[in-house]
C-alpha cells in the first residue's frame, strides 16, 4: 500500500520525498503517543481515584490510551505534510498522507508485537494492515469535508478512526474476548482487509478523475501562483 500510494506522482520527486519522510515520522510516533497516553492515564486515575470498574478501565484503555492517542498523533503528523503542500495537495494525496503516516506507526508497532503476542495475531495484523485502514478512513473523511468546507474540523475523521480502532482493541480484552468480543474483533479485521482491497481499486480508478486529483485548496494554489508571478 505504501509503494502504491507513493507511485501516484511518478515525476514529482518532492512528493516521493514527502512519502518517505512521512513513513519515517510515523514510525517515530511512539514517544509522543506514550506521553499523551500517560497524561490521559494520570487524568483518569485522578478522576476515578482507583474506583473505576474493570469494564470501564478496559474501555478507557482501548478507546483513549490506545486508539485516540494514536489516531490524534497520526493525524498531526499527516496534517503537517498536508499543510506544507496545501497549494497542490489533492483529495487522493490527503488519503495517501494519512495512510502512510499510519503505516509508519504500524511498522514500529509490529516490531513490538513480535515479542508480546502470538503468531495468528501477527499474521492477522500483517495481512489486514489495520492502521493503514484507519488512515485511509481518516483521510477520506478529511478530504471529503475539505472539498466542501475548507475550514472543516478534523474531529469527525479522528473520531471515526478512533471508534473502529478502539472497538477492535476493546474486543481483544480478556473481559469481552471469550464472549462475542472475539467474533466482533475478527469481523473488524475482515472489514479492514476488505477496505484495503477496495481502496486499492478505488484509488487507482479515481486517479483518472479531476475531482480527486485537482488541488483541494484552490485558493492556496492561486496565492502561490500570484507570489511566483510577482517575483518574476
């Protein structure tokens, strides 16, 4: 998926460089994710003072300590690249940047999982590329909103990725896994795999449509052209 996204602009070396840089930055997100999770954990402990139920702790761990903290950081990294390329970034570029940032994070996380989980889960994570899926979903919602409202908030995009991510993590918790949780987690994994396969063909097709390849922020493009014209 990374190399497919990177191939979108074959003659644009800056785009390829941004993709490589974003993959690296995504893989280095562990420290900020840890600090953000630590701050939220301290807040949780202060509010509940050790009186939270096991179910509430599991929900908080899955949706906030893991999913929300990771999705926010991945968004921030991708958005910086988007803003740096605002004059030329397209609908599909936004999806590429959020997906690549997520893939970078998943590469780093995969190294950790080699030592703490079992072979079936490693294979499921590798085949489904779940973080990449969360990035694709986030990028699509962001681009769709920005297409109609340039000042649209990223909250919905982050929330959508967080809910799917958090639901999967929560279902793997021992509290719910033995019941329906295991089946729901499997369903989410299959869904992510389906989204990845569909996205490949979807993006390849949309690369031929102006709606998805034209600059997403035409006003930024015009300002850049005016500055260049003025310099000349």
